[in-house]
């Protein structure tokens, strides 16, 4: 029998009752030493699911400033395991992923792993487009999510597009985690409108801060520079639909690429709107 890995899986939630049990079941009972839920005031039965599964719940109330949920957890409830994995409730671990992780973390030279996720749109798995990757598995104590000062300028209590800033080498887990977000187009549009507002503010606050920019990956540096121009939307579309094979998904691939390009164009417009507002003061 294989022993549980020295990993704490932290699942940040708010009203995720429809997804949470499936997420827990996919983890399994003997994969990791600890599962913990970081809750932001759920009222839909999510906490009852945690209780039925004997999973500890930490309650998080954000005051609108640093730290947000993940850094709060790392700073105030530091895991006792060697590794920590942040997993959303709509992310389901596959058996191939668990097998690859078990082998990968034996490499003592690596402190963190970029994880790969499936993408679904209009109910079907996407074949093409930009791959979805997050740096969500790393050793405890080697870093935390980048520090971005906020003063109640967003309603998002959890790090969204920030990434962990780690001291050491990172690698990639190629086996995919199933990202099963089937909450519909309306939810997608509302969510990304919130993300766009946050992204615009973040870029304005960090663009002139060289110390923060030095911590970005080369992909992030290109992305954030493009977001200051109206070319970000068209560039994303061309890359997603043509270069990375979004056309293989037919009408779904075209629609998805247009929606994502619109999102990035929205970020640019919100940046310009914010700059014009500051000039008029």
C-alpha cells in the first residue's frame, strides 16, 4: 500500500456545493496527508459536505487589503507537510496526474510545479488554444503569491492571476487536471468582467514598479506590456485560433477565441478609462 504524500491540498471555496464532493472524491482517501477547505462565508451546503468528509474548514474574512486568501493561509496556517497544492472546487485530479506527482516530487532540485488543466467550453473539451497552466504545487516555505497592495479596489478576496514567487527551480506536470467549470456563459462573462477590472488596476499599479516586474516570467512580461496596447485582443485571437489550433474545435473554438480576445480588449479599455479619469482630476 502506498503511503499518503506529504502534501496539503487547500481548496478555496465560496458556495461550491455542486462541485465540492466530486473534487474531494477525485482526490481520494490515501493520496495526500491533509485536505483543508478555505471558506469565504458559504451558505449553500458546502460546509456540510466538508463536515461529512471530516475535512477541516478555515473561515476567511477579507478586509480589502493584503493578504488575500491563499497568502493568508500560507502566513497564518502554514502547512505541516512538505508540499502544498492549491486546488479549486471545479478541478478534479486524474489518476495519471496523481501518479506523475508521486514520482515528480522525489526530485529534490525542484521546489514547484506548473500544473496543466483541461479546458471545456459549451460542454465539450477543447482540443486547441492556449494551454491552461498554473503554478499551484510547491514546497512549503519557498515562497508565496506575489504581493500586490490593495485598498478595497476589488471584490475578489482570493489571488486570481497572481502567481507564486518561489526561490528555486520549477518544472511542469504534464498529466492534466480536469477543469470542470460548467456554470454557463453568463457566469463566465460576469466573472471575467470582475477579473478585467482587477487586472486593469493591477497593471496600473505594477507597471511602474520594477521590483515587481522583475519577478514576472517572460510570458507575463510580454502579456502585460501588450495589455497596455489595443493589440492585446487581436494578438490573443491570432495565437489561440490559428497558431495553437483553436480552429480544430470548429465553431466552439472560434467563439471561445473571440470571447477571450474580447476579455483582453476589455482590460485594455479599462486601463485607458482609468488613465483618462486620473488625468481629469
